[in-house]
């Protein structure tokens, strides 16, 4: 049930064409960039990939296109979250059949869910799968904040072998390490906490930044692996302004704009998402180019 997920886990965007349909060839091109620039794993259908804005057929098309393009070169972590347990199971089973190495689930909620409801949601999905599950905690996008104690309990479910923490609370990561020991598989999803999370024992960094600054992301991880935290801090501070910007202005919007600044086609956005304003794009361009220059 364990996977080899570690290092930089890169999140691709989901591009749309002028008719607002998913552009699969462009998606595969952008996905290939993540692989060839050194991502250690890829994670389609996250918040960067606008999972909630896609219908079932589109989610399945993205999943199949990912497996086809990756062709076994790196692990694939597919987002399969849905409001209902039934639909989450269906998406998770499709991902497994398609060839995903693991799935990621955030407990999406319209009504406030209890801890008991969340536990049984994960347990029900896990009972129908033969691949690992990453429990994803991000109250900003899912509407549910899972306590460290609940995350610890979820890891008692055999298939739930990983936790992704995106609250920005570094103490939660320290709690997981202390309570679960050196073998705990937890991952950072808060870009501005990348260095602190690695120092706390995070096994990987789930990030959309690899679309724009892969060299700096990888350099940070390499320095951490060598336990050279002086060098790691230098690489982290070099990218910190960009990491803050892409989070503050929305990952799908900023990654799209950043790719275009770098000369890549990035497709269209699906409403209600809108492009960055001219002023915002100019600010991003300045920060992005300065960040890239700092890496050379």
C-alpha cells in the first residue's frame, strides 16, 4: 500500500480551448514539461487543475491522458474528491483502473461534517480500493478543517498512508511527526511553508510552482536532502515572493499567466475564473523574472 511519493509533486493546470472544453493535447504538453524538468511525481485534478469545475467525463479524460503521457516514468497521484462518498468511490475506482499509483481525497462539504462522518467517508472509499490514499486537509478549498487528531485516526485505515497538510500551520506537521514517528508520510501543500515543512519532516512538497520555477524547487529539495539548511534557506528565500503571489492570486490563474510570460501556451480558464488583470500580470512578470534570475 505504500508508494514512493517524495520530493517535488507537481500540479498541472487543466487548460481549456476557446470553446471552454478541456484541451487534452495542450494538457499533455504542459504535463510533459513537468516530467522533463524533473518533477518526482505529478498530481492532476487538484485545486490547480480546477477539479470542482470539471464534469465526470472531463475528469476521466484527464486521468487517462495523464497515465498515457507519464507512461510509468513518475508516480501519479490523482485527485478524486467529490461531495458524496458514492461519487468519490466511483472516481477513485476509475483512477485505479486507469493506472494511477495513488489517489488524493479532500472531504468536500456543503454541510459541516463531523469527525465521525469524515472518518467513515475515507473508510468507505478505502474499502473499495487497492491503491493508497492521501488524505488532503485544506479548509480554504474544501470547507473542512481536519484536526491533527483526526488525521492521525485516518492513518489507522489501511489504505490511508499519506497526509497532505495545507492549512499553513507548521505545528500540525510537528504533531504528526511526533505522534507517528520517522516513518510518517506527510506532505506539505502550503507553498510559503516549503522550507519549514521539510525541516519538520515532510516527505514531499505538493506544488504548482514547478510549472514556473522547477530549478529552484528542485534545488531546495536537493539542499534539504543533503541537510544543508543554509543553502536550502537561500533557495527558499529566492522563490518566496513568487510562492506568496501565486497563492494570493489563485493557482490556476497565476500559473496560466506565468506560463504565458515564459512563452508557453496555457489555454483558457473556465468561468467563474478570470485572467489576471494587466497590472497583476505585470507584477507577476517582474517577480517571476527576478526569481528565475536569482536561480542562475
